[in-house]
C-alpha cells in the first residue's frame, strides 16, 4: 500500500469482490470519525415537478476534509495516485500537498445536499462536472444550490429538474460545479 498506516480490512460477505478481497479498507479511528461527521436526512417531503421554482436554492452545512477521508476514498476506489496519497512526492509538485480526489469532492458535495428525502423525486444523473480548484486536507466545503431549469421528460407523468451545484471552500472559492438532474413526478391532474 502506498501509505504507511496500519489498516484493517473488513469483510462484507454479501459485497465481496470476485477475487474475494474485501472491498472496504479502514484506517483505525475512521469509523468513529465517519459516524461523527455523517448525518442522515432530517425530514421527508413530497415536492412534485410543478413545485420546483426557477432560481430557488439553499446553502448546505459545512464539512471539513480529512486525510482519513482521502485514504478511505482511495481504498474504496482503487485510486492511489501520488497526488492524493504521497505527501513527500506532492512537495515536488505545484500544489505542494495532498489533494482530495475529484470524485471524493463530488461525493461529499452531493452528500451535503442530501438532508431532505423527497419521496417523489430521484437522481437521474449529473452533467457538466468541473473541478475548478483543488481541495486539500483540512479544507472545509459547503454547497450552494439553485434550480436552473425544468423540462418535460419522455416518460409521461415525469419531468426533469436541473439543479446547479456550486461547491466552495472555506475561502469562498469555487472548487467544483455540476448540474444535478432529478427525475420528478408530476402531480396527477384530477378530471
């Protein structure tokens, strides 16, 4: 393994890879840290396609990125590139320190927006994902969302809602942007 930390492999029988290697690798203490920083959805709503308004949005809570976040993401994704894992190598590069994986930044950003369960809406996909600035260990991220567009979907009874996601660091610098596309149910018209 490219980093020198003691790790524990947890076997998750129903999720094991074909090679029978465990798919989850944890640095000691990371489970406790994940429990302390992970929050579940706070409420459940039914917000239909027609209920979304252009330009409505919100600002999420903040989350600090740790070295353990990067280590765990490397273990889960298999991406051990030195940009993320090798502090000494990074000192020879323009940014001078370890940076978070772009996919980790995307995952955490979307997770920060997931504090409400909408029973009539689900993720359809993501477009225009851009990693504008690197995110480093001890950076704090937050997200500002805005409904950008609504349009009909080919499946009757559904529409697409495009939400602009902008992720910022503790210096209010834009670090990642994307469009989060939702498939939302339309209200049933009474005859």
